[in-house]
């Protein structure tokens, strides 16, 4: 059974749709969540490997707030910046620093969905608590920052969770005071320990705002995309981590975690023995997929398709053959003037420019080698003075 409830309720809300349908872009995001990338970030954050911060090679020895953890904060800041986001260094007190970045939505830029985790720790390493959740936030930013969404996304890493949820409490209180519209918060805290290998994840929810609808939505994502996680929804859930800062300010929020109540909690919790070697990487991968897929679905990914009027005006100007293709595709365009042709992946993300310039004589012929492309669906987008169109290209 995919749904394991300690308390089962029906909660009717207009914010989340319970009649979800399969979305190929969400599936593609799931397939893009990369375990090597997740492990790379977890190793860096937990001090297993050297990193480059401020142009110097060093190690993040620890992330303990009262020992000084600004090195970890700076690493997160630079990582988000290198992804292409504009992070905020939120120095909310003499010792506390939140780091977050906002990706603006195209349709509802003032309405937000958040994915978050705390990056501070209580000892050396602390890979599960909570380099795991922090790595998953960074992975979500790596994948989603190059996509377009209707709603804005907040990628947030909190400080001083371990000494009283101080960083998230500061942010949530200011957001509520400003009237910020945050539709939901997915908090990830300790998502890499699965000692009995049953793939059960706890989703801690509450009666605050639409939190129960949010937890139901996450379970549906798990079912629709046949993920390996077995979600256990707990209502009311534990409040000992950063999602409760948002409950306290009237926002819908959940925390996704290993089995805190279910009897399979990390025995190395809050010790220097909490290291990658004792964790379950398959579980970590699947937990990250579930949270990132849920966020993707919430925010309504946009595939940049042309308007019907533009499509009609130029649909016959471009052809691709053979299609499906294996090693080489031919593209012919009957057009004049400045024309740009680009290759997009199945999520509508830019891959390469095939042509960008004037077309003389009304005829453009291109060859597209396919040897470097993985099998799957792609899009060829043509933009000219007369409009734009997109054709599908299947690589077999």
C-alpha cells in the first residue's frame, strides 16, 4: 500500500488538485535527479571532500552554529550563484545566516512555493542531519533553475535549526508580516537513513492552512510516477524542525523525513558517526525525487509553445526527416529574413542553437547529428519574422 496513515482524514481545499494527471515534464525532472550530484553535495557539505570557497581550496570541517559555520553558508551561496540564481545572504542576527534564492514565475511572480532544509549541525560530519536535505535543495535548484514555471520558487537553506529553529522562524515571521503568498513549504530533514530498507518516508502534516492537502498531494505524486518511496502521513506530525516555523505563521507546510515515529531512526543522530558510509543512497535518491517532483508539479512547469496564430502562419515552413531518427536528422526551412532555430530537450530547456541569422533565397537546409543525444523526445523551435513554431523530434 502506497498510503500508510496514522490518521486518515479528508480535507477539501481549492489550492491543490487531487485529480492530478501525468505530466511528462515532471517525469523528466524525476529522471534528471542525479544520485552522483546528490552525493557530491552531501560529501562537500559534510566535510568528506575538499571544496573551493572564495577561490581557495578548503574543507567544511563542520556546520555547527556556535562554532562558526559561515564557511558552509558561503559554500551554499556560491553554489546557488554558480547554478545561475541570485542568492540572498540573510544575516538575521550576529551569528545566524540563512541563504536562499528566488526563481521568479512567469504568470504568478508574487506567489511562491518553497523547498527548504537546515544546513547547520551539532557535530562533525552530520551527513544525514542535515547535509542530506541541504543537498536535495541544491539538486532541485540545479535542475529547475533552467526551466520556466507559472509560480515562483524559493530555494532556502536555514541556519540555527538545531538551537531552536531560529533562522526559519525569522524568515517565516517576516514573510507573514509582509503578506507574502507562500502556497506551500516542503521541508526536508534527514532523508538518507533507511536501516530496514523498507523505503518508508514520514510526511509530517498538520491542520494548519492546507498542510493536509499538501501531504495528500505528495502521496499522489508518489503514486502517479511509481516512485519507490512508501509515504506514511502523520497528522498531527512532529514540530521539531523548520516546517513548524511556517505552521506558526499560518502557512501550509510539511516535513519529509525518515522514520522518526516508525522505529527506523538514524542511531547515529547528533554524533560524528553520522557519515555517508552508514546511509542508504537508494533511499536518499528516491526521497529527493519525491520532493523535487512534488515541487515541480506545484509550480506548473511551462513548455514554451507558440500561440495558435503563430503556429498556423509558419507550421508549413519547417520539416524534419527522418523522424524518428537515429544518427542524423535533416531540417529544411522555407523562410526568409532573420531566422533562429534552436534545439530543446523534452522539458523545453535550451540545448543548442542550430541557426541564427539571415536566410537568403528562401531555403535553409541543416543537418543535425544525433550521436551525442540520448534516446528520447526533443523539440526543434523555429522563430522568424512571421512567427514561431515547434516540431517534435524523436531520437531512437
